[in-house]
């Protein structure tokens, strides 16, 4: 599908191809698999793995900007197709058929089958293994702090996608920037992503989820309003503003992925990551650019960027006020869920001990 994009001109066909490509995107599944591989003890190290995506993102953008100047825009589609083919080969032959938790669940199911065929081995503990309950998922995802988090994360992602969609148009049409400069703007975005991802575990421990999200929104508002101050003579200063993307994305992403993993009920980790990814990237990242495009067509890019910066800044101030009045609501929500699960586990252990005594 990607290789077909440069061969069509009709908007409807391009839209159909983009939808087809999006159907096969599974970033949330990869995030859940990575966290499952790390285990509960080391899940804070997610950022040290995720940073390599930032490296490839920045390096690839710089290289492809020069290749585009030399060979034309079509070269991007062929390079993307080749890389995706290599990735598919790696997924098929390099990744295990089951993650660690999936293997444990499979082995547990096999043991339960054996207990059914051999009643003398049957115990209440194996019989008490409950299937995943939709009510547990619903209870978590409908809590007010979780809904608030989803709205904030979706807004930040919408802002990021708006920049991805319209910054190059603004730079080249309004500020007369070169293709190479556009490539460098993407390359420098990862400069601060790398240290933030690398020290993600420490940042989550020191600052917590609330502070990281506030820092992300401050960086985004400053960056996007900064675009509106540029002129054709000062367009190269966009590089300085783009460095703030690393703070915006990395702080938001490590906090969001860890938040989703922390609140997910047992057995629902991939589902929760998919819900978060769907709300942020597909709802926020889908609706945001559509609305922004309409504003840009009617009022211009400067007004659109300035307006988005003010919206994100206003939500950041709201979060700050809530945090001053009620404390770190998202970190408290995680702690409350953890205590509830410990209490449930203790209650289950007490019931099993009572059954064994009887």
C-alpha cells in the first residue's frame, strides 16, 4: 500500500490507502509486549528500549531529507517499504510465539486441564483461577482520574500530530524553508528524547506521572507558540524550538505507557495499552488535524498554531490547579489501585487458607 501512494492522485484513493496502512499499525501491542518482557520489577526501563525508536526516527529523517533533494520524494516510499519488509521478517522469525505472561497463562491452562482429568490433583486454588472480567476493565477505565488522563494525553498527541501534519507546509509555504531544513527539524527533535527515555525509570520515580505530563504540556505550548514568531529571515531558529519536542513527547509517552501498565487489571495489559493508544492517536490524533486544517485554511497557520498552544497551556494550568488543591491525582490513583489489588489478593489467600484447613 505504501508503495502505491506515489502512483495515485485522487484524494479518495489516497485516503483508502492510508486507512489500510493504519489498520496494520500495532504500536500498543509492541508496547505491551515490551513491558511484559521486562516484567513488573523492571517495567520502568521501558524508556531505555523505546529510545532506539527515537534514534532511528531522527537519523532517518536527516538521511531521507538529503535523498529527497537528490532523487525526489518517491524515494521515501521505497525506503519505507524496504524497512517495513525487514521488520516483518524480524517479527516472524525473531520474536517468540508467546510473551512471558502468555506462556505462563498457557502453562496454567494446561495444568488445569490435567487437574480436571485427575480429580485427586484438583485444588481450590486452581479452580479459583477466574477468567478475565470485563467488569474489572470497565471499573478501571471509567474512573475520573483515568478519564482525565486520557483527555490530557489525547490533547498532547493531537498537538504533536498537528505539528507533524502542518509544520512543513508552514515552513515551506510561509517561511520559504528548504527540504533539508525540514529534515533537520525532525532530526533534532530526538536530542532530548534520548536522555529522557534513557533515565525514564528515575524520572518516573522522582517526578511522577502528574509532573511529567505538566512538563510535556509546558514544552509543547512554548514550542508551538514559538513557531508564530518566526519570519523567512529567522526560519532557521525553528531548530531551537524543535528541540522542545523531545521533552514534549518523551515525558508524555513514558508517563502514559507506565500509567496504562500500572492501572491495567491482570490479563488486560495489551487491551488497556490499545485503548490508550486508540484514544490518544486515533481520536486525538485523528480529530485534531482535521479541525486544525480547517482553522489553518480559514485563518492561517500562525493563528492555528497560536490557538493550539493556548488550548494546551490552558489545560496545563487546570491540571496544575487540581494538583495544588488535591495533590498528584494520577499518582494517587495508581497507588489506590495498587492497594485495592493487594487487599483483594490477601482476601483470596485467606479464603484458600480457610478452605485448606476445612
